C-alpha cells in the first residue's frame, strides 16, 4: 500500500515537472526572447496564400541515372548563392547575383563587382561565412534573383526580391528602378525575368520563395513554423523535406517534356534555381550553392 502511494507521488511530481517544462517551451516559442526565429527582425511579416499547380501537373518522369551528378563544379566558394546566371550580348560572363546583394561579373580571370540594386549598401552587406547569414539584411542590401540582358541595348534587367524590377547599363553600377508595382499592386518578391527580341520584359513575382505546398495552402502554418525559434538552416531543411534534390526539366515551346536531369541525392547539384543554356552547356545557379554547376549536354 505504502509503495503504491510512493508511486503516485513520483508520477505526480513527474507530471508537474513535465507540465512546467512544457509551459517553459511554449512560452519560449511564443515570445522568442532570444530572437532566434527566422522572422524575428521582420515584425510586419505577413503570409499569403500562393496558388500552386495541382499534383497531377507535376511530371512523374524520373532521371534514374542522376545525370546532373556529372555536372562540373565551377567557381567553388567564389560565389555565394548564385541564383541567376546570365551572359551579355557579346557572350561574356557569366554574370550572377549573389547572397550579399551584389551582381558579379566573371571577366575570364576573376570575379568583379558589376552592379548593385541597393543605394544603401554598407559594411552590413560585407561577405559572410555562410549563405544563410545574409537573410537579416537582404531588405537593405538587396537580393538579385533574376538577371537577363536585352540583346539589342546591352542593358541588364535585374529582378530584385526587395526592390522590384531594375535596370543597369552595359557598364554596370547602381541599377535604377523600372517598376515596383503592376496596376497599383506592389510586387512582393520579384524573382525571375526574361527579355524577348523586341525588348519586352517578362518577370515573375512570388510572395514567398520555394515554400512547401502545404504552407502555401495554410499561411498560418507557415507563419507558425517561421516563428519557431530554430535556425534558418533547419527552417530550410524543413521546407524542402529535409533533403536537397537538384532537378532540371526541359520543355518544348508546346509544353511537352523533352528531358529531365536529376541529382536526387543532392551530391553535386543540391538545388537548381535557374538554368542558362549556352554553347551546349547548362549553367545551373542555385540560391543554396557556393558555386555554379555546369552540365555538358553533349
Ligand atoms: Ca530567380
């Protein structure tokens, strides 16, 4: 009998400790006192529903040979997060936009600063050891996510995540704003663009960058996840399902799938943000890599 009472006592005290611990964790998550969450510095952060294609539209074809793993790694640790890769009308380059907000140019021997999208750059935009440590100042330093030259004028159009659609002359320098809104609706996250033969500029604007479909459907869930006091690295792993996976798909102008290249284990190409085809080679940029991957189509 006495023993039974003892057991009850210990289970009561264990329950109390567990409840106390649970309360402390809940309080920590709710208030984030040490500013660990990914959006701690963005008090006005809002989430939006994003329309995504249905699962039936996603191709089921696979590249079982993981051909992307044959890509050559170029400029290792010389460029951080080179999302968009582009060449100028003379074929020089590549040019790329990197995590610190700059647009860089490869002159054949070294990387040089070519352009910037922020007139407000300071030492807070200086190079950092990790790609993930730039996110706090991106809204000040800029983040060029799409680059494309107008073949006729040589102007470089830049889609900056924070400053909208911008443009800079063939000599580079500080880019000027082309547009930050369409029909009165401000851009949320200008990501990619293209320029046709007549100089018309097309670009995409997404309110989030590569978040999972579930979170697109349930914005409150996304905000909750982002508010959890865990590092940007774990946030990212959570969003992509915990495993990097590079995929490049080629479609015909009619929308027929022509070729699919994969690195399903993320051994070489961890993720592909944009691909530029030039002289039989695919130049693969990624916001997550510290290099450019080049895949030879021949
Ligand atoms: Ca892009």
